[in-house]
C-alpha cells in the first residue's frame, strides 16, 4: 500500500495553505485589526474560527464524506448540481480569482508605474494578460503542483511574512487605539463575519478535487488513509493561516493611520512604510504578487478539473485557458466593482456551506434515513439567507425591522435558528417515516 512521506505531507499542507492564502487573507485581517484596535485579540479569534477553523472542518467533512459530490448528493440531485457550481463560480471566475488578479496589480505593479500608465486602463489590461499567462503555466499540469507550490511559492511567501514579523518585533509601533463603533460590542462575532470575505471555507470544500488527483497519481487508494492525510493537510494549513492572521491583525491594530482607512490595502501600505520606509512598497508588492499568484493557480486548477468533469466536451487544459481568460476580463472591471457584489453573495453561500459542513461532520449520528434532515436544515437556512441577501442588495434593508425579530440576527447569525428548526423538523419527519414503515411491516 502506497503512503506519503512526512515530507510529502508537509509540502501538501503548505500547498493547501498557498491555494487558500490570497489577497483577501492579507487585506481583511489588516483592516479588521485597524478597526478593532484594543479588541484585536477577540476579533482575530473570531476571524480565525471563521476562516482557518471552518477551512479545516470543511476538509475533514469532505474527507469523511469521500468527496464534495458525495456530501451534496445527500441533500438532492438538483442541489448537488447547483450549489457546487455556485461555489466554483464564486471562488473562481466570478469573484475570488478576478479580485486576486486586480489586487495583485493594485499592490504589486501599479505603485511602480509612471503616472501616464497608472491612470490608464491599459496598465491593468497588460498586467492581467501577463499574470494569467503565468497562472495558466503553473495550472496546466496539476500533477506537478506539489513541487511548484512546495518548492517555490509557499516558502517564498512565508519567508516574506516572517521578515515582516521579525521587523515588527524590533520596531517601536504606536499603541492599540480605541475600537471603531461597530467593533466595540461583541468583536469576536464581528471578526467571525469578516472571515467570510476570504472565502476559505468555500475554497476548502472544493480543494478536495485537487488532492483526489494527487492521490490518484501517487496510487493512494485506501479511503481511511486519504481521510487521515486530508485531515493532516487541513491542520497544517489552519495553523499557518492562524499564524499569519495574528501577525497581520496585530500590525493593523498597531499602525498609526491618519483618518479612516477605506480598505486593508491602505492599512498594509502604511504598515510597510512604517516598518521598511520606501522599501516597504517593494516587499508588500512581492507578498501580494506571490499570494495572489498562488491562490489563482490553485483555484484555476480546481475549477478546471470540476468543469471538465461536468462538461467533458472541453478538456482540462481548454477549461483552464477559458477560466483564465474570463477571470482576466472580469478583473479589468476594477476592484471596487468586484467587491460590491461579494458581500451579498457570500452572505447567501456561507450559511449554507457552514450548515453542510456541520451535517457532514455529524452524519454518522443522524437518523437512519438522513435526507430529510439535510433537506429541511439546508432548505430553511437557504431561504432565510436568500431573503437576507435580497433585503441587502435590492430592497435597501427595508425588511431589516422584520428580520430583527429573529434571534441573533443583529449579530449576523439569524440563519442559525431556521437551521436548528429545520434540523428538528427533519429528525421528526424521519421518526414519523420509521414508525410508518414499522406499521406497514406489522400489517404485512
């Protein structure tokens, strides 16, 4: 029976980290730290639970289920088609990949361009063509990702973040300021909700397809062994993510920024200038470029494998080319346009994903016929999240007064009560079904 060496396990854990750690993982904890100030440790704890914690649990749930396809098919065949496709589109060419490409340009190239090119859309166009050409070169051979991630991208990224952490230890930074108004009460809950923006829980659900290919290439067929390995990869990745978030959030909380920063990119630019002077722009550009490049490679690989399996008329390589091209086009719409639509979409997808992960983890303890529990739980969570998304995106929060009567809605977790209600109803339906079957057997 083939097994992975300890070196392979470490490299694959680093690879998962690189696939998840992108631009959002840099800017959102930095902005969170700046906003929460003195409450940074509570907020970053919530952020780590939402991001690294859910990513690890997602990997374990997929490992226990065998694959994402097995997990979603426990609900309904239509759900098994639509929900994974929504995830792949969100973390793929619809949101995450274009956001990473656009941010790589904003932070890694734009500061070094002449004013004439910087203010022109030509600069972004040329950069995205080059950026996604490199992404395609890495992604066109999935079997070689272990070497390319493990030997090139991940160590380089971690070394750069480590340099920043060491420099911060020997720099006299300003003290932690008072938390912004929206972060004063229950900062851990606010940090948890901000963790949605990284999309790592969604990413962890779909990264399994990449590791399935790796297991196949290494001829590791034992399911128990695959579960053990995926759990180890998730734990290594989770620890690395938590380490980075603690550093970035603390630096964000310590930075002295005039006025209010609109986003984490401004926070990071200020921090790097305080730590390294003008050279900080170069270091930050390298960190952003490597982070965005690595996450785009992982996501293009996963999305191309998924879509080539669903629509096999196009080969994996052709899907990779198409996804890179579409992502480049969307990236040229601009970062602000991409970020505008991300919050309501993630507000819809995340509660469903979290509920699915929880059900996958407790699957063995559910009633004999588990489908009613899955259908009712995810159905009510999905309906509530859809109403909340429509209220936020289209109705200008006109339903907020009505929704506020739902417990925990003001904290951003109103979907939990519908989920618990659906779980109870599903268990009751199964109990009634079991009794009906017993009556039929006795009558026969």
